[in-house]
């Protein structure tokens, strides 16, 4: 049983609101040889409730109990000492009990502490680098989501923003960087003290420190922001492309959000040992090397696209996440969904020739596949314990979150959406916001009450399939919840439906607010001309050979579509006639499981107008419903596919993305038999791995029939491989 002083605070989701931190004066002294550190922090507080206790976060630290004090800020300052100091590891809290009630108003809490530079890539940890053949240690921080508390005692919640003045004592031959520029350095023998400028208010998870040896390159934006890329000794040339993207992204987001970047510098640092792809620390973004460095002589061309989207994602966070921060982790999707979506916006602006929005389908289809499981979770998740936060950094937050944002932008319109986001950033700059705050701003700017619609997407798990039936010039729309491998659910959404008829110029949008809704097409069918286009007269138009209907235009909606036979046949003809955009042809396979449409989409992949890099994203849309159609197609077209991509990694995608959708040993036997006579050395391993995958799928399916909770396990495994960029 824990100390009685701790009992009132055990098991609480959030810290008590006795005090509000305003500023941290933090001193850290890493010992890179012994892999330990010591430190001291003075936290300038507002005591806002009568209390004899202060409760903050700390974990894996040794607290010097004798050093803990509270200094009042009244005209006659006093120093109050603690009678009890308890570090409760299970709840990750530090409880300080004083001899008397703390006076309301300003005061300063002082604590000395020490810890280990761990090798777990979280908190204040050690990484290694090699110079002249010698392996050396460096010190790095990774605080998101709740690991600042492993480095120093703090109020480690995103809403408890404060400013930071950071001082580091490091070896003279090492470089030290943090969120802010260096204010001064003082050399004393083999050590130097590096003092950084005071930061603006920010959340603890965005504080960052790196101590090591680097080469760097730098440039300056037109408005004077110094941008540097730090990388391993001898690799500075590989940072040039990442530097270019960072500079351009800063300018682009300054314009898009109508708010300038808020810090005087931005550093991008490659960390040799790094758990994620990148981390958006305020003014000091950290990366694994593959997400930032580009070798002109050895890197694949596709790496440029990866680097661009990752760098743009992290730079976007400097506004959406850092300047305006979620109030609590429930609203994580505001950070990650928006940064993912806007990284595509930036990439398209910087490199329009890449046609990146075609590849956004990977975000949508990835989200659809995970969200079809019964054990999925809503975009907004209630978080009840600090260690549960990491679990929501998954494809739902990143992929579904970004797809739902794109759907909202398409519904409101580009200009209104941009104007609304700019207003949101300005209003909540240096503050915290909830999802509902964004809906309120969108209502003010657009006049559209989006809250009711969007809460059906953020507070409910899953997604709908929209069934479309034709009856003369009437379309009937019916929605039901799509659940993979099961009967439809009973959840309902308010769906922003987009459609076009015979031409992208002939479009309409509306809200599907009920389970079944009819749409009369006669109101907006238009006279185009007499050359085989849709006639104006409704009855003639609806029976015309060019009367095709495409629902979910450009795949901006997060839902699937199922057409009746008549509409599916006409849409198939439109695909064959090259009437649909590339995105809609790719997306038809992911969102519309009609076999004929899937076949037309696969046939389209064989055409010369499809770029190799785009084939991957189309194949990603294949689902278990499409598997038989896709497998039959692959067998028929194997020689063509094998000849065209036989020496390309794409051939393995054709095999893996189609074959691994099956769930039976019988199908595994059939596929294995086919490849016995249609194999080549370059695909032998992929075929073997795919066969293993199918047989594992078969075992899982048999377990699902007997073990009710297995789907929850599958969901967790899927979350671990959600493909997040961070």
C-alpha cells in the first residue's frame, strides 16, 4: 500500500489543479561517459487553490528530497520546506507535502534530481555515433507523449503550457542544441555552459535537447528565419534536399495559415538511434536518417517523396500542434490528422508533377481497412492513463484523421476551409484547443454547422458503405456500417456525398442524413451539346449511354460505394472509355467492390499512362472482397505483369497485395501450385512469405470462430503497423 499522502491522487487521469506552471528554469548536466545526468529545475507557479500539496509528474528519477523548496513571491519572501516527498511510480506522480498551506499567487518550486541516460529511446536517452572509427555517446530527448517526466519533474500535460529557459553543461567538444537559439556560452576547462533564450509558451512534450557532434548546412528564409540541417560528420551534402523542403514549407505554411512562424530558428537534426520517423519538437525537429537525408548517388528517387512528406508534416506541426496544441490527448487527431493532410497539400504545391493526391489513397484505404474491424476505435479516444496514450498513435489518428479532414475540406470548399483554419490558428495561438473549438470557428467562418456532421465521424468508430440504386431519374442512397467479415452494423453517419453525372462538370453534393434518401436528378441535368453528351430532357438523359454516375468524386469521402447492376455497368464503361480521373479509377477498386469495376481498374494499371510509383497505391486498395477477382486477373495477365515488372519491386507488390487477402489453406494450395510453374528467383521469397501469410490468416479465421476476443488482438497488431509517419 502506498503512502497516505499519495492516496487521494492515485488512479487519477489528470493532475489536480492546485497550481499552474508559468515558466521552467531548467539546468541539465549529462555525463556522456557514465550515461547519467543530473539537473535542477525552478518552476515559476501560480498557486490557484488552497493546498498543502503539490502534485506533478516524475518517473525514473532520483529526487533530492532535501532540495525541494517553495519560495513565495510576496513582499517578504519565505522559503517553505516539505515534510514528505513521495515518488509514486505506478501513477508517475511526485507528491510534495509542505508543512503549511501554500499562499495563493506566484511562487517558485525548486527541485534537484538525477537520472540515467537510458537506451530505450524515450525521455532523456543516449544514442551513439562514430567519428574516425571511434564510437561515442550523445544525449537526446524524445518526450512525446508523456516522457518529459523521465527527464525532469514537470506538469507533463499538453494543456499546462509554460515558457522554458534551458541551460546545459556539456563537454567543450560537443554541440548542444535546444528549442531556442543560444543566448551565451561560458567555457570552464573541459566543460562549457550553454544558455538558451527563453522560449514562448509550449507544452512539455515539445521540449527538446540534443548533445553530440554534427556537420550542418544552413540557409535563411526571406523573413530571416535561420534553418539548419544537422547530420553525421561528412554527410552534410545529403541534407540539402531536406533543407530545401523545410525552407519552402515554412514559407508555404506562413501563407496558408496567414500566421508567421513563431520562433527565430528551426533546426532539423538526424538522430542515429530514433524510435519514430520524426518528431516535431518546437524549433528542433528530430529525424531518423532515412526521413531527412537524400544521397544523390545512391538514394532511390522515391525517397525524395518520402522526405518531402515527412519534413512537411513536421514543419506543419509548428503551427498545428505546437503553436496551437490539443487540450488533451483525446484530441490527438487534431495534431496528426491535420499534419498528415497538410503535408500532402505542401508536397503538391512544391512538386505538382508528383501528383501526390493520387497517392493520398494510401491514407484513405489504410484507414478504411483498419476501421472496418469491430475492435476499431473512434478518432477521438478517451485516455485514462498515461501509458495508454501511445496506443492511439495509429492509423486511425493519422490515416482516418487526415482522410476525414480532406472530406471536410471538399465539403466546405478550398477557400472557406483555408480561411477558417487561419482564423483558428490566430484565435488559439499559444493556447490549447479542443475539437469542438475548431467546429465553432468553421461555423463562424462558413456559416455551415459542421459539428453535428463531424461528430458522427470523430466520436464513432467505423465507416459507412453507401448503396446507390437507380430508378429512372431518381437515385436512391442507403447507408449501413461496413464491418469486415461480418454483418452490417447499425451505426449511422451524416455523409457529405459528392457525385458527378456523365462529366466532372456535371456535379452535385448533398448530405445523406438518414438511412435512406432519394435524389431527383432532373433538377440539375444540363444540356451540353448534341455530340453524344447527356441530353437535357430527364427521361432521355437517364437512359442515355453516357449517363454514368460516379459517387465520391476524387475519393474525398471516407466511405465505400456499392452500385446496383445498372449503374455499375455504366461506370465500368466509363472507366473503359477513360472518362474518369486517375484518382477515381484507382479509388474505384478501394471503395467499390463490384467485380467488373475492380477488373477495369486492374486493366487500367497495365496502360502506359499509369506511372510505376502510382501502381502501389492502387494495389493497396485491394480488399478481401476483391481478392478472387484480383487473383483471377493476375493469373490471366501474369505474363504481361511479369514481363513488364519482372526486375522491379512492383512485381512483389502485385503478388503480396493480391495473394495475402486470402484466408484458407485451400486457396494457399491453389496459389502455391500456380507459382510452381510461374516463378522466378526474384520473387521466390515473396511467394513463400505470402503463402505463410495466407496460412496464418487461415489459422486466425478458425480461431475467430472459437475465440471471441481474437479480433481485438488483430486490431492491436494492425495498430502497431499503421504506417504512421512519426
